[in-house]
C-alpha cells in the first residue's frame, strides 16, 4: 500500500513537471535577459526546454521497461523461441528482442544459449538485430524530440529490418560458419540450471527491478543526453537554415549509403546521437538519411562485431553486416521517398 | 571456505560484481576463494545466458546484471 502511494505521488510529480517545461524554459531565458530572437537565446531556450523533457521521458520509459523486462528473462524467451520456424519465429524473436533484457557483453552467452536450445540461426539473428536497435533509450529520445509518429515508424521499420534480415540469413543455411567450439557444444535441455523464468516474482520485486533499471540506465546515459542536447542546441542557434540540404537532403541519391557506411564504425548509444540528428533535420537534412545513419550507428557497431567474431566465422559476420546494412539502406530510401 | 567463481569476460558489470562479492564476504567474515572465469568456452560450461554469473561451490546462483547486496548476503548466509 505504501508503495502504491509513493508510486502515485511520483507519477503526479512527473506529470506536473512534464506539463510545465515550456513555462520554466521561458522563465529561465527571461531571467538571463535573453530572447529567442537571438541565436544565443534560441540555443539556450532549446537546451533548457529539451534537456529536462528528454530526461523525464527517459525516466518514465526506462522504469516501465524495467518492469516489463522482469516478465521476459532470457531463459523464458529462449523457451518461447525454441523450435520455431522461419517467419513466425523471426517475428516473435524480433518482438521479444525489445522486451528481453540485453547488453552487448551478454550477446555471446545468449547466442549460444539460443543455438544450443534449438532456436534456428535466422531466428536468433532476428533477436540479435532487434535487441540493441530497438531499445528504450532510442524510443524515449525519438518520442521526446520527434514525436510519437517518428518513434512508431522507427519501431516498425526496426522490427521489419530485424525480421527480414533474420529470414534472409536463415535462408542461406550458414550453420557451418559458426566457430568450431560453438558447434562442439551440445547439451540436452534436460540439465539446464535453476529455472529462472522470472514468472514467480511479486509486484514489489518487479517495481524494485524498474527502479534498478532506472538507476543503471539513466545513471549511465544522462551525461550523453546533456552533451547531445547541448551540441544540438548549438546547431539550432548558429547553423543557418537549409545549409545541409545540399548534401544531406532527400534529392542527394548517395547520401543514404554514405550515412550507413559512416555509421558502421561509429559507436554511440541513442542518447548521444538523437539530439544531434534532430538538429540536423531542422537544418535541412532528410529524415530517411538521418534515420538510416542512426540505425547504422546503433545496430551495427565495431565493438559488437568484435564480440560476435568469437562465435561466428568471418563469412557469417560479413553476411550479417551486409544483410542488415541493405535493410537499413532500403528504410532510408523509402523514408526519403515517402516524406 | 567457499569457492566463488565470477563468470564474465571483463566488462564493467563483472568487475563491479567481483568487488561487491569480495566486500560482502569480508563484511560477513566469510572466507572465500575467488576465481575469475574469463574464457568464453569455460563460462559457457555453466550454461548461463547473461553475464556476469556467480557460482558458489559449483552451483550457479546468479546470472545477468549486478546482483543486489542483499542477494549476495543470502548466498553466504544460506550455507553456514
């Protein structure tokens, strides 16, 4: 009961703060004797309005996601996916990729856990593509800076890329391109360690997990948010309108592949990259091009490829990168063409 | 003497977990023999699906994320 009261109080405070962001930002720049008509005033207003807005949404979404994740322990997800066929399995895997707790340092135990339990390779890849790409940080930032339409599009297209890339990789039958030691692991499912599917938890434990998730995630990314919004604010105030249209606009055919290629070696979380992307778009960059860049930075990263190299031979790594990059490329072009 | 193994390839969560386990064991006055298992082939023998993992006297007691302090205390208390 006490928890419920605390939760409701926090929710009310959250709503009150969220609905007064603009008033506070206006008051702040007025106190600094600035107006939005000057570049400095515009930049400072952007920073004072967007930083708390992004952080508040991040707090809310990460908390809810922390609770949802308690229902989807990796062991349960694996049980749901074992023996699934291509197609349905890929769709389910991509969806579960969003709600199963995942960090790139656990990619290998998870990968091996899936493969040895009989989850097909293509289905495993759908999970591995969706899990990092569609995460609560990216969704919170897109929602905050672009609105729900773009956040929903990112979610839908991210799922589409994960599902179709997994189906394509599955169709290539590349099981023999796993590293030898991985193929040598074969244990039956009967002797798995303690069943840990997370279903037995009570709500006190789930709320505590939500709070823990907030501490871990927001504690890790808040600084990136502040720096990212700061850079975005500077672009907003000082970079002239439409300066980017000539080389990042929708009529530049090579902009999308260039954005994807540029994104692969780059490694950043969504917290640092979305505010900058948002500012670029305001200055004339095309939405499809910038979204492709963002997906490439988040879904394909050099450190994660190095980790996967331990379980995959290079042929499979190259296929993985090629298929995912092609998917992102298509997304970029479709977006630019539609909007 | 308890044989404690920390399973993890060396990411920050694994290091934090190791430090926390050592700290709690010391605070409770439990003698432990700590071993870090970093080779992926060795880690996978314990069939965990997320790192870091913690093994006490051959039994996997934890996998994925930094364990809560209260959880660590209960592992050491349970076996006394």
